[in-house]
C-alpha cells in the first residue's frame, strides 16, 4: 500500500469522526457521502497508477 493512500484514508476517517461528533443527522450524512466518494476516487486513482 502507498503511504499517501493510507494517509488520505486516515484523514477521511478523522473528518468522518469529527462530523459524527459535531454535526446533526442531515449534514453529517452529506459529509459522510462526500468522504465516501472521495475515498472511492482515491482508491481508483491508486489502482490506475499501479
């Protein structure tokens, strides 16, 4: 695994955790959806570069 990939996923996880603690239901769900899309995009970029 690439260190940059792991760092990106860790950041997405921390942002998701922060959203879970601080936001209400709808904004939290939107943030989680955005973070999930970014994680998938990051994973696809990793697979294309390999």
